[in-house]
């Protein structure tokens, strides 16, 4: 069985995994409002951001979620996370929320403040003075272990004045080099009324489409072991964080890398994934990691809880609120 102890003294584990389109040569990169595709030049030529660190964090976490049961996958039974119910039905979970336990569905509910009160109680000694990172890490481990991997910013003033944050310990992005635009297009056909009012969705509508081709597509991944050691947690918990990170990476590479409709990628060689640091480390297969993770979770079960909260507040969109003449509540916000 794979043992994470061999990695605990490293500072970083770095991977650069070559990818290729599943079919053909073209792919569709991520796009940004008012920017489009993120192209840039370096000394090695023209490059393109295919998938951002923020999106990759969400995809890595999704590998651990079973949408059919609305719970973590079976391999990860026992890890800490927070489930939100609304009228007795599943609403969301800290593993699905962009800001994890800083989600408004966990902290901003007006009727159920049990989770906020529990966090405040556990972090009570951090209200003043320097942040005790070990105390913060132990609290995050207890309620939502993923926050120690993917980062969190507890921006609420009630929680140590909004000073509590953890950077990502596991980060990834996909980058392409030697890129060229593959311009194409098409027409949305209306066989009933080709000359109809296009503003209302009728008529034939031609459109342009930009995809890309690249000489190289690489998924870059970093596990910050030094940060994990710096939490000051029990050695068993530190090993679990490393194993969970490796498990997420392996599941992502073995699973679905269809990032968008026209961006379906796969590793060139998924069976031989070697780190570039430490250079002699090969990513174990999923079976080995699953066995190691299950054993590690069992060894840490006394440090973690599974929490349920309710969110019974009205859910209204911003436009409805503005039109009703209500004032927006002042809220803290932040990005992890």
C-alpha cells in the first residue's frame, strides 16, 4: 500500500502532464468576460490559458463528489464536510461551494446560525492578536478538510474580524504553447422562417467560431507540502491531506477531462505520470491511492465531523430585490 510518509519532507510535488485532444487537433479554451481567450507571449512564443486555477480547483473537488447520492464518493466516506438542507431536501454542500465554508448558505442564514456559532466557538481565541494557524487548521480539518487543500477566506467580521484565510495547497492549471487560431463558423438555421426576427430567436443566424490548435498542451499541478506541514497538524492529518491531493489528481487524470463542449482532453500517457519534483516519484494508480486514503481517513476519524445545517431563508435574485426597493444587506466578500 502506498504510504505518504515518503513525501512529508518535500517542499513541493510538481507535475507537468502532457495532454492531447481526444479527437482531432482543435480545442476550445476557457474564456473571460470582456477578454475572450487568454492569449499571451513569453520568450518561448505564443501561449494560451486553456483552464484557470479557479476552474481546476472546482474540477478537482468534483472528482470527490457523488451527485447521485449528494455525498462524497464511497472512497472518502468519513471526511469532514457540511451539508445544507432546505425544507428537508438537499440544497448544497461545502464541497460544491466556490468559497467552501465561507458560503452564504452556511454563514448568512438568518434562521439557522448553528454552524456560524460552532465556528465562532471553536475559533474564539483568535478574536484578538496574531492568528494561531494551528488552531485555525484544526477547526477547518474538523468541519471541512477540503478547505485545507483548496483554500478558504472566512471574510465575516464575526470570525476574527475577517482575517482568517488559507491559500491553496493544491493548485493546477492547463496551458498550451505554440498555439494558432482555428477559425470557423456556422449558421443557426430556421427552416420555417429563414428571414424572421433574429432578436426574437427566429431566422437564420450566421456566427463565427474561434478554436485553437497547439504544439503542446500541459496540465501543471503543484502540491505545497511545506504549507501542509506548516499547519502544525497531527502527522496522520498531514498525510491524509497529501493522500487526498494525490487521489484528486489521479481521479481527474483517469476520468473526465471534457472541460467544455469542444474541449475534450486526455493525458498522452495516463499510466506513466512522473513528477518533475521529486523526479523519482510516480503518481500511484487509483486503486493504491483509494486504499491508502480509506485507511488514512479511518485513522483520522476522531478529528473530523460531518455537519448538517438548514437554510430556510427566502431565495431571491438581485433584480427582484432591486425592483422591490429593498436595500442590499452589507456583506463581506473575498476570493480564495
